[in-house]
């Protein structure tokens, strides 16, 4: 299996070969043998619950698996003037701790958009800003972590947390 630098470099080549190069497609995460790319809107990652990341490349000793979804966010995003207030990072951390998640288990945290299908129009989506947090090697929204059965995530993988890495300061 190639080293982490080679995996990242090779993943860019595979993305280009697939013809999936978009101006808003960016590297998002690398964990173990996987490299993940996702769409960004206005500088924030877009999370699609039902489909996973835009592109995930997984390396093993004898093959490479590339998964991608066909969600296309090429249409400009209109702004209707509504604003959404999200909590301070310190409040999010306290909320997670109240749920029983130790601060040391928080691997990464970012503000991102959750893509939700518009109930009135099949071809439209809403982008709702929220926190996404990587804990126990799983990315979930703040509300998903608040409602999660933590035992499922704690036992499914060993946490390789190296402390808190917040991508946006307040």
C-alpha cells in the first residue's frame, strides 16, 4: 500500500481521470487507507447524508476502490436574505460533553452545509449550515451526535483522536 503522500497525490490523478474535476470539489479528509473529496459552497463543505462524500478513494494492498456520487451543485446558489445563527464552538463542545463524548475524542470539527431535499420542489435542495464533527472516525452533524447511540460508534472503530482540531475560530 502506498504511503500517505503517494495516496494523496495518486488520488488527485484518479479524480482527474474520472473527469470529476469541478471548481468546488476539494480535498476534505484522509484517514488510514482512504482519501475523501467533497463539494464546497462559499468555502464550506457540503454533507449529503444519504450519499456520503462526493468522492472516496480507498487503497488496499491489491486494489483501489473509488466511490463517487452524481450530485451536481453547479447551479449558482441564490440568497434569499435569511440568516441562520449557529452556536459558538465552545457551546458545541459542552453539548457533546453533556452527551458523554470526551473532548479528546473530537478529532475534527467544521462548519458545513447539510444538503436537504426541498419538500416543495423535487429538483431543488436547501443548504442548512451546521457543525459537522468527526468522532470515533465518523463524520456526523451536531444533531446526529446528540441523538446517536454512542456505543455503536465507540465499538465500531478505535478512536485515533489526537486532540481537537477546529477549522474555524470564533
